[in-house]
């Protein structure tokens, strides 16, 4: 439960000093376009008719209004630059809780504040929050805290699309509200949760409950449901997607669906779609602009770029943690290392990169790049194939290299340690002698002269000292060859069987039978 307090004297003094220091900037239009509207509080509570103050910090002009002025007044409704608004409750004799919104508008942005009278003739009785919004996606549950020292009852005006976990309580408590509509149910809805004191039936407080036609921050939607095996969990989230992208059939939903179809466009994922759960987790950003100097952007995760690549050390919030915690697999017995996350960055830039973890979720990420007209295929899809399917899920190494570069003994030792501990990097070897290969299935495919399986020097960023199995495939040049090579398909299929709970059923013969359809004639 959120506890709010009045602004103290010293905080007001600091704000006023800050206003004085900035007063020369108020007429600068360039500054106005870049500045943010800041309001000193997000909510105020009144216990009597004593006034309280809100401070506004903005470089340009602003106006203010109440959506309900029946119980309180503002001393001003407009201003320019820094200023303050005094809010005064009107004298009253009733015990009903009152609420209103103070809306401060400045150029193209606004800040909203709930003003809630919580003291009812000396009795504290309120719900927090006073508005609950369900959005598009799977069924969700929200909690409402009840603050009251006595007994209370809870009723819904309309129980057809949401339900309560309890109808009464005594003292401080919590009510959980669960939606009953599916992701395909369209149309907005609203109802009212009424809390009534059992000691005084005239003492009530309410919570407005809404269903809106947009994806809400932190919501989850099931994009693909496993019907076989244990269910392998893939999570999709995004950075730089703003509120206007969140409507039904809007841009964020299109990206989720496009990502889903990209995942199952490549073998062996295409043939084993029924073994996967795919969940879309919504993250709403305040902006879709990104920094290119490596400093965190003002997007939700803070994605930024250095030399065209995502700065993986610059996240302000971990995308893997956020997606995992807002998915159905959180707080289950599914290990973190069995979770794979796709971060779609809302920028027309390739910028693909992946982070692999041995103990937690792995992530593949990249921009929604259109290929600049240079390719006749979906370059966002091939980014997903390389970074998300190949690296993050398959644990495959890059197979491209820099000319004249040789791998060091230290790099070989580190790679082998990760391979032994976590099963990473099985698509490269550090010898051209099959008898010494760590990947015995690669050796077996060589011995049977399997199509497109060989020993070719160059990979893992080095031209010398590293060998790959195929001249070209997604892991070497994703925009030239749009498939995984046989050795890579086998590695991925082996992992699918493991995560689906069928590890004991897997053998190379299983792969050979499956892969007949992929062999080029």
C-alpha cells in the first residue's frame, strides 16, 4: 500500500530555490520542446479543510483544472514557468469520501494527480488504488488495499466480467479482483466496487474498475500454447513502445505477432511449435527516442546504442527480470536458465546482440530493421533467428570471423569451460580432427557423409584456430542463408527435447528421422 505525506517546509524551500535558479529559461522555445513537466506530488490527502500546495516546474506555459470542483478549489488555473497551485477543500458536513483529479497541461504533455479526501468525520476508510484498469491480454488479477478499523463488505455492480476473492473483511485487508474475459473479447467495460462499513451503512468508499482496449504495462498475453511436452517458455517484450502503440491491433500487437511467426519460420522450431509456450509481456515507455552515446534512454528499459550496437550494460531495468516476473512461469519450479527472452527494440536499426546465462534467463535483442531496401526478406525476422533462436535459445556461437585473427589459448579455455558447465558453443571446435571433437554428434554426421556437414576453418570471430561445420548459414550470415545448418539444427533439437522433458527419448536417430525433410536434394 502506498503511503503519501504532505510536502514539508524544507522541500518547498528547495523547490522554490530551484525555480529561482531556472527562471531565465522560461521563454526559450527550444528548451520548452525538450523540457519535462514536473509536478511535486502524484497524490495528496486532506484530513480537514486545511489547504495544501502543488509546485509546478516547466519552461513554458501551463494550465490546470479539476475534473470535480464540488468539494475543493484552486487558487489559479494557469501560469508560465515555475509556479504553485494552492488547493483548498470546501467546508462540508457529510461523511462521504470525495476524490478528484488535478490535471496540469503543458504543450504536448500532461501530468495527472489524484486528490483524495481520506478522513471521514475522523474515521479513516479508503481503498488504494481507487481506479483499476484491465487491458488486453490474458486474465489478470489486481489487488486493492482496504484501510479501515472496522468490518466491511465488498460488492460489484457487474460481476459478468470480473470477480472478487472475498465479499467481506474486518480491519485492514486486501481484495483481489480477477478478470473473466479472454484476449479476444472486444469492447470497453466498467463497473464499481463498493466497500461499505458494517457499523455504519452510510459510510462507503468506491473503486472504479475498467476494461480498456489497450495493452497495459506489465500485462501478459499467451501467443502460443504448448500442447505437447512440459512446455518450453519463450518470452517477448519490447522497449520504446509508447501508449499510442498499445491499442487492439496496434503496433505493439503487430510486433508481437510478427515475432511469433518469425520464431516458427525456421527449422527445427517450425516442426516443434506445439512444444512451446510463447508469452508477450507489455512494457510501456514514455518515449520512443533512443540515445546513441551509450547513456540510458528515457525508455522503460533504458536501451541505448554504442557504435550501432545495443549497450547491454546500460539497462535501467533488466528486460529478462521484468519479462520473467510478469509471466506465468514466475514463481514456478521452472529453472531460470530454461527461460529465453526476446527484446524487440522500437528502432529501425539492426543492432542485434545476445546475452547468455548459465543460471538465469538468456536474451536475444535487436531493432526492427527494414534492411534499408537491400534484401528481399524480413530482416527483423532474420535478427530473431540469429540472436534469439541461435544464440539465446540454441546457445550457438557466431560463425563469422575477422580476417587474420587467431584465437588465443585463454579464449579456448574459457569457451571450453562454458561448454562443459552450460552446454554453450557446441557448433564450433578448436581442432580439425573429428576424433578430438567435443560434439560427438557432429563427428557422427561427418562419418556418414551427411549433406552440408564439414570442417571449415573460421568462426567465433577468428579466422584461424576455430572450425565450423558449414560454409554459410544463419549463424555466419543471416541475410545470405536463411536456415540453420544440420549441425546447428541437431544442437537445437537436442535442447528442445531436453526442455520439453523428453531428454531420455533423444538420440541422433531421432534427429536423422526428423531432418529428412530438410536435406537438400
